[in-house]
């Protein structure tokens, strides 16, 4: 299909204040590094999606016919001529444990042509499918229903730290919590390429699990902390909770996004840790008591797992590093990179220069961060570069509406100058500004809703040194532990939930997936920066931003991709999440619309898309099973295989049973803008990957390749 240039520019968000110019996704005129070009639109027939999109090749009248009645299906759909092979799924043996639940980021590290390791993040527990399938998948009973009954008199909420040791409920709580924590964390598995060129599992000496409670019973397996916050953990006297472990840490959980370093280690981001432990900390960086996040177990609800073990909340929310080739090497949490709801990481390494590390905080109003190492890179491929994560400066982004911005240093001398609530109210948004609590004997945040109160706050606290106690590394560590609120205090831009960061292999620019600009009860994105296609101050479908660092702490930014319905100015998908760029600079996107909300129902199942570098139509490469999120997109070195994680299939309804479906009515628009009605049949629940009614859904990882064995995008 041929699009008018104006249509292409509109779809890619080109033109206008704060948007990219006609240079398109590439951001410049640079050609692929090998001097060749590939017409991505001719590489495969796009997978069908349930709404009219510009890449479907249909006329307006044809769209009205084709999309009049649509039935979704519970499959991982890939283009004709491609196949998806299951590598591993929840419950499969992995090392001395099992493949965990809700796999997210995939860290693929290739060793030669035919061998590789894959590191997998296991993020959280979806109670409905996890409980339904546990006995069949794991092969042992789970006393979840009994625990729900036992805790019903207290509404399913209990503070285990306050319960006597002889309470019979504790044994049942521990039995459920131990299994849930076993299914969280990180896994490493070995892959090999078979004679047909397909990647398959291979049991290897490196295979292992780093679970949510590793080190609880064996101190030698505990994680360690590097950087300034370690001083806080080692302190004898503190305002808050002491777990008695100094700078050692039991387990890792809420592992969501991640990345690969140029020297072959894997970074795993602890994101929504607040679901399991308290997020709030005191002025000295010490944690609120585990009692502040009690254990919760109700039908369809499981949380506060850290309360069961008395975990200190300030030890979670970090960037975790491991070497997949070194099972004997200690796993580290690098505190110099800051503590927040980490989502994704991108590492820029250049010989003779400091290491730059980008990451985002995935919350409504979360910030974008850059870490600049104190030391410099000598050899980009030297594993000794990991030491550079231990010391440096954490910075946070301030965006301006004109497409410029600068990095603000998070240190004691940084001036307190937060956003004013009027910045949101003038755009008809009701978003509070959350700042470190004025009573510095209290942990956590305080919400401000008027400018006068914020002005008074600035008069009381001039710099971060006035908000955080300690001397030297102790004070800097306290700031890093409370990075989100400290960044809000110095006026970092609240953003639209940054979900991934990737370095463009051609330009060196940073691409950032902002999944949603919809505000929440505790904050929202800057409406002057995160606008919809028609200038909307609240746009829930997300963007991909291009950021160009310019030195001296300055940068330029522009929106390269806009999510949303095509007739509303979007590319046809919603909520971009993980990103990948192939060697020719084409952008691959997977989506993460909530399956628990009807707001995005029009888009159907989450999916994987290709946005050609030349600015053509976005092409759907895959759609996921029912109620899942598609995550972890990455390639092998030859770009003959694409890896995806199918996360939480059946998250809402659990296992699908024959006949379970609902019918939805949607108002859609064809490419001429004419409205028409669609009747859509939507299965309830999932049976993926078994594909048999009644079988439990299992999160898993797949490798997608051409049946012919040729590269994904042929030259």
C-alpha cells in the first residue's frame, strides 16, 4: 500500500513542537552500516489485528467488510512462513529449581555460532492462573484456598512480623509464600542451535535460579550491594528498620526490564518492588518497617511477600548484575544507579569515555535517569568494566516543551525546586506533586496540591542536603535510596511511564518507550511534553521518544512514534513497552495494554510490531494469546531468530473452557474516517501453550524464525 507523505508523517508523529522533523525514525540521513537497505514492508505479510490499520493493504470499503465481525483467538500468531518454537515455560526444570512465573526481559548472550545463554526475569505472580495451574504444572498441592479461608476473618491481611511463632497460620503462609518467591527472580538457561538452525534448550552447568528468597537459608548465596547505599545498610544506628544483614541481601524480585552490557553481563531491573515490601524510607535512607506492607492473601490477590520474611524494603528496587557464564560469581545490586521502580536499562560504552547508563522509573510521573561513571572505559569488551557501576553520578532528566532538556545531578548540593501543582491544573489535570515528607522523622512522601504549599516547602528545604541526613557516602546513599522523591524535589520532569531504553545502533541516540501518559492518583506526566496527536494533555496510548545527548549535560528530544488508533493519529497499537532495534535500525515494539481494563479493548491482544526505519506503515509481526503481555523482544547475532516472552496468559480468567467467550461492540473508523460498528468475539482465559480447553495457561519463552531458515528480514 502507498501512503501519502502527510499520512506517514502523521503516523510517526513528525512535525510540530516537540516532535521529530521529516527525517523520520532514523533521526538523520545515516544509512545502514553495511550500506544496504531493506524494504521491511515487503518482508512478510502482517499478522491481522482487530482494527483497521494503515498497513493492512485494504481500501476503506474493504476495511468496513473485513472488520465488521472479528473473532480473537488464543494463539501466538506469527506471519505466514514463520514458526514459533517454545523454549521453556513455567514449571520446567531449570538448574536445581524450576522456570519461574511471568517471564519478562530476556537477556540473550551468544557464544559463537551455535551456543548461547538466556537470562530470564520472573516479575510477579498473577494469582488466578498461578493458583489454578500450580498442582498440575509444579506437581504438588498449594494450600492457597485453605489460607484464604484461614485469613478471611482478617480480610486476608496479616502482619506476620507481629504474629506469635506458634500461630498455626504461619506454616500455611510460609508454604504459599515460599512457592511464590521461588517463582520470582531470575533464571539462566543454556541454548544451542540444532541442525535445522533452530534454538533449543540444552542442560548446562550455568543453568540456575536466583529466586526471591535465595540466601534466606544459605548466607553464601546472598546478593551483595555496591556503591554509596551500602554505607547506609551497614550503619549501626538508624531511624528505621534493621534486618541485621548489613549490606547482604536476600533474593531479588519484581524483575521486569533489563539489558545486556557490551562485555556480556546481564542487568536485571527490580521494578514494582512496592507490591512486596515498603517503598518508603526515612531521611537517613533506612527502611520503613515490614509491618507497613503486610502480607495479603485473598481470592485473586497475593502480595506483601516480603513481610513474611522481614525483608528491608530499601534493599529492593535496584539494578541487579549477573554474569550468565559465571554461576560461582556473586550477584550484585549496584546502588550508584539509584533505587526506584527500575524498568529497562541501556548501556553506552566507548573506550576512553565514562560509562553512561540510562534507565526509567515505571510509574505515573516517574523520571528518566542517566548514570555517568567516575572511571572510564578502557576496553569495551572487558568484564572489568562492571566496576564502573560502583561509583559515579546519578542524573535525572528535565525536559522542556521546545525539544531541549538537561540532566540534573542527584547530590546533596542539588537545589530544591519541584514542579508546581498549577502546571497540571492549568492543563485540566488533577495531579498532586509528591515530595519527601516535610516531617523528616516520617518516612515516605507527602502530596502537595497548591503552589503556596510548595513554595513554603522550598523555603524550608533549600537543597537535598536539607532533606537527607548523613555525611559523605551515607548522605549520598540516602538520596540514591529515595531517588524518585529526591528527583521530584529538584524538579525532574514527571514522565509517561518509561518502560524501555535502547541505543540506536546507527546514530547512537537513545530511544525510550513511554507506555502511557494517562495520569494517576499519585502523579502524572508533564502535559507540556507528553501530548497526544492533537495536543491532548492526557494520552494513554504512549510514545517512543528519541533523545540525543549533546554534551555538557544538555540533550534534544523528539517523539518518533505515537501509539493510538490510526484515525486518532496513532500507529495502530497502544502502550509500547519493550523495544529492540535490528542492525539496520528498524524499530521493533511489543505492547503492554492492561488486560484488567476495558480502556484498550479496541486494540485486542498485546502484540509485536515492526516500524520500518524509512518511515513506512507499522507492521504487526505477532499477536499474543489471550490476556497476555508480549515482552522480552531480542535477536540472535545473525538476526535469524527473534525471541519473545509470553507473560501472564489468562491473567484475568485463568484457564479457558470451551464456550467461554464474551461479545463486544466497538465503533471503528476506516481509512477515510467513516465510522462503522464491529461485533467482536473474545475468548475468556487462555490455554497457551497447550492449546487444549481446560489446560492451565503457562507463561513461556519462544524463538521465532523463518521456516526456510533465512534471516528474519532478508537482504
